[in-house]
């Protein structure tokens, strides 16, 4: 691993919530929860990218946001050097799933995302800030708030279709749409003809947050890997990928306890013909075990396959 390599850490969180459409109190945990809560479930996933320096982080962010659909809401480009940042959650996506025996009902949801010591930068569909629904003095600061409608769009201009970002079929945003989830709508501003409606299969947002450098890695001259886990909890199922040579190598560590340790990894050389497909399928299977639906796990892996498995580092 070269000195300027980035560390990728995937994050998948699932919350099964009864909301207002099903009896009982909300319950936390994977959608297949033992309590048997039925209703709408919220799945969110993204990837922490931990960069060794601000220059590398800024370059990655600039490329990330430049590649986003032009229709997305954005704040003014921030001066990144004025924020205490060395990484963040890239491509955080929120899906709403129905986990009930009856057809899913229409549902209103209020959702707020906060950016500790940072700020939002880009998102879709419209938040209350992006649609101009916030009172003067309450514009975008360190949070975003949505008033969402699931399954059925609210009233808008007569005959006007909901607005959705236009992207090429091979764009990562189009890949995220392949997940089966409940449609999401929000008010997206207005003009003389009425209020526009934004639509999507998910809620997407990104921005700057408190540094999340809870895992550092470096290679010793002898070839061992030194891991420094600063979080107060263990890291499960660490995948180490070496693409510095002519062949790809993979090593997995079941558990990384807090603190610094030196690992003599058991590297396995993966045949070039099997590298992308077989390794991606194995990772998708592990993600599914955490509670993600199969199409969600495969979508996440497909979106991040170039960064996870192709980059030479």
C-alpha cells in the first residue's frame, strides 16, 4: 500500500420502522428483525473514504461532485481548507422498503440529516432548504430536512410529470436506481404554473463532516501490514486488496480489535479472469448477510467496483 493510498470502509445500516402505517413502536435492526415488525423499513448505505492528506481528499471530492447529475441541488463550493476534514461518507443513499403482507400505503415522512462541524453540499430530491421552503435566515447550514411522500406524488402543476435527474445508463446514479424500493417524492420549488415535484427511487445527499479516520494502514519494508484502529470498537471482516503487482491479491481479517497491531497477512492470488466477477460476488454476499437486500448489495458493489477492485494501489 503506497503512502498516499486511500482506505475504503463500507457502511450499511438498516432500520425497520413501523412509521404511521403499522401498529407498534419502531424497532432498530436489520429488516429481517426477530421482533417481526411490519411496515416501512429504511436502508442507508455509503462508503467512508479515509485519505492521508487534505490535497488527496479535495481532489477526490472535486471529481465526485463534478460527476453528479446537473439537476441535483448544490450549495456554493465551500473552501474545504477551512473545515476539519479528512474524509467522509461518499454516495450515501437512503431507500424506503415495504415489509408488510398488505399492499404498501401512501406515507409521509420527515427526515433530517446533520453534518457535524461541516455542511451539506449536494442532494436530491429537494429538501426544504433546496425548495426555498425554509424561512429567511434558515437556509442551508449544517443540516438538511426533507418532507417526503412515499409511493404517490403530492399535487403539482396539472399534467406536469415529476422531475428526475437525467443520466447515462452506465452512470453510478443509474445503477442505484436498479434497487427495488418505494418511489420518493418531494416539493421541488415553484413558478407561476404551480409547485414542481421531484421524484427518485431513493434520497441521495453528500457533504462535509467531522473526520472519520478511525482506521489507518501502512506496509512495512518486510511486507507486513500495520493497522491502527482508533475507534473504541472492533472492525469486522476487513478486506485487504493489493493491486501493486501484475496480479491481484486478496487477504481477509475476520476481526480487527482497537489499537495498533502488525499483521502478516495470508495473501491469496486471484486469477485475472476471476478477479472482478468472483471477488465482487463474494463481497455482495457478505453485504447481504448484514441485512441489505440482494439487489442493494449488488448495486453497492457495482457502483464501487472500480474503487474497490480496479484501482492500482
